[in-house]
C-alpha cells in the first residue's frame, strides 16, 4: 500500500513533532529540573557554609578567651590564696568591716575536659549599693579570674539603702 504525498507529509510532521516533544520531555525538561535542583542545593550549601564560618569564628573567639583565662590562672601561681585576695578586694572597695563570712564550698568532681573550680560563699552585711558595685567591679575586672555564680541582695527592712548580700564566687584551680 502506497501513501499519498499528503499522507507522507502529515506523517513526517507528526514524526517531527513527536521527536521534538520527546527531546523536550525526555532530555530538556529533566535537565532544566536538575539544574533548578542543583541551584537550590547550591544556595542551601552556601547558607550552610556561611553558618559554619560564623561558628568557626565563634569557636576561635571562645578558644582564644579560654587560652587567655588559662594563662591568667597559670600566671597567678600555685600559692594564690583566694580568701586573702578577696579580702584585699573588699578593703579596696571600702568593705573591710562588712565581711561577715567567707566559706569555701565543697566542690563536686570536675567533669572530664573541665577545669576544677574553687567556690567561695561571701556574706556581706550593712553595705551600700555603691560599695557593692565597687566590690563586684573589682572581682569581675580582676586579673586573678573570678566568676560570680550567684548573687542575692536583700535590703534591710527599716533602712532600704543598707544591703545584706550573699554571693558565690568561683575561680579555676591551678
């Protein structure tokens, strides 16, 4: 059976259209979809990279701070006495007679990878706010590395400008 010229042309155009559609749906469309998927993945990975860079910078800052603190602790030596040092800080702040007590706190076992801390409870009675601020500033700004763990301030009932203060300080052991 012989096809007419018109039928041959119609079949030829049909085959061309099928070929173009096949190329589009089986080659070009999957390639475009894969390109879009890779662009989304690239954007997500760039975000992840930026986050990792921020975390790396934060880690370096924390590590530098830790090394600086470790150097300060080693510089103060093994003969460092936290009680006498705190008493000297209190005298500098004008609190020489208001220290009611300084009590060492029994420390639990140090966790692995952590430095053991020496903790001290300090009770101050009958002080003014400015004296407390001076003392806390001296403790925080000290090159002997002290941390304020807990601070409890109670004003006196009859004279609210006079304070009774309990605070817990910690310092790394050498």
